[in-house]
C-alpha cells in the first residue's frame, strides 16, 4: 500500500494550555504544544481555534511517485492542491481539515513480548501473578491510531479521502460512518455526518487491555468528569477501548488489539446496518454524548457566527 501511515495531526481548541496539560497527563511526551508517542515520534500538535476541530492530518507515502498520483487524483476531483515533489497539501472543505501527503519512512514497531496467560486446559502462567497487575509505571501510548471527525457532507468528504487521497474502506455503517485506512490498521480515519464539523476523538495505541484500563483509571483519579465510555470492545475494528474527555470537549481513546489488514484480498469490507452492535461488542451502555456531543448546540451556534 503506497499510503503507509497516519503520521501526525494538528488539532485546534479554544483552550490550548489546559488541553496541552491534559495530553501530557494522558501519557504523550510534551515539547511546547507538540506531543510525541514512544514509537510514532511527534504526532500531535495543539493550536488555537475558536471551536474544537481537526486542523491538519499528515499521511506518509513511500515515494515521490505516490505524491504525484495523489495530486492527480485530487486534481481529478477538482480539488485545489499545493505542493512540491515531496509533498502535496489540500483542504477538505466540508470538514475543514487540511491534508498533507508526504514522503516519510515507514513506522516500524518492535513487538511487545506476549505475557503468559491461563485459559481452560492451557496454563501458560504457573505459580505466579499476572504481570499485568504488577505494572506500576505511567502508560505511554505507542502511536496515534485513528481520528474521527464529523462533517456536514460525509459523502463528499469520503470521496475526497478515498478517491482523492487513496484511503481504503475497511467497513461502513449505512448512513452513519465510513471506517477508512491509510495503513494496515483497520481504520485511521472515521467520517461521520453532523450538522457542523468537529473533532469527535483521537485514538492512541497502548500495549494491551491492561494498559487501556490502567491508563484510563489514572486519568480518572480526581477527575471523574473525564469519563465517557469504557471499558469495552468494539465490534468494528475489534479493539478494546476506553474514551475520556479532554478539556476542550474532544474525546481521547486508549485502544489495543485492533484488527490489522495486511492483505486487501483477504479482508471483506462490511456494510453494517446502524445498530448498537455496530458500535460495540460488549461494554457499558453507549452514553448519549458518543452519538451527539454535549456541546453540539454551542458548536452549531459558533459556526453560524463565523
Ligand atoms: Fe475510536
């Protein structure tokens, strides 16, 4: 796949410093308003914006030929582009997100050693406690996994990202969501329709379900208002999840064990009917704010004033 990585994002929020402090606590390494993961390097920038939204998304490709192809595809859709042989930039007008496609080295991650587990008839861990309960250090996300954005014209946004940039469709929920990828992750971007554009959530990979739980529990200490939804397991993408709310109202997700699509021929994209099952396999009831954010009325009012 010539697109190989969702390299980085820039998000806009009205309250930059407060939001920066949150993401440092979340486990990202802070340098000013730029944040790094342990495997993916600098992957998040936070800038000021009147409403919370995705400002920029950077996608890595292997070769300048890939940049040319993406440029041609975007131009074919009538999208204005800027660039040079190593990168192309275009604005997706409906979501308001700028997309940068540039030549970047591939991200390689060292495998994390699998810890022995016990099951019926298979006792791989004998005479010892599970290592997952003995961990004490802070949870450090490995990489940026995906971004979910709301767009007033989901069809047009989907055309831009799929036919223009070259994302592949992994699964869809009819009329509600397109799960699309620019790497072997099941999804790197999810587009959902809404009256106004906003950033729904960003998602960050951790080692396993214990890290999902440990990370979220640490964030909730003294801050119960941060809790949104978790612990659970998604049906589409299969990942364990726990969603928290940042001070700007964006959700941030710890995830582990997401489906990986390494051979397009072996994956059958699904078209799922809207239902709770499409949202999750198990977990607590879906909070209303997952479907319609609490600040939707404010977001709509400020979009009218612009
Ligand atoms: Fe997610």
